[in-house]
C-alpha cells in the first residue's frame, strides 16, 4: 500500500523511481531504474553519509544568506502590480 506522502508526489516516467533516505518514507530521492540493487544500495549509502549537505527545504540549507536565494521585485511606491 502506498503512503499518503507518496500519493502527493509527481508520477515519474518508467525510467525513474523514488527511493527514500529517511524513515517512514521521508526524504525522497529520484534516481534511474537502470541501477541494479547493489548499485542502488551504494548510491543510497553515499547520500546518507552526506545527507547534511542536502537541503530538503530552504530552511534546511544552513550557512546560505537569504539574500542570495530570495528574489524581490522592487516596485515604485503606490503602484499596483498586475
């Protein structure tokens, strides 16, 4: 049976599949279906070892200034955007 978190995810082409790094199907990763089970295990182990370098949300990425990742459109005073 599929979890509710899986149902919220996009359908992938047959060449790709979801795997999860965390418990209870958390931290989704998309990778190719072409890997055998040993290769998939090696990739997942590498990702788990370096999981602190991955950001799942903007809040998870530490040491990056918000001014770098945020885009703002400066409008003139009293102008209505359309």
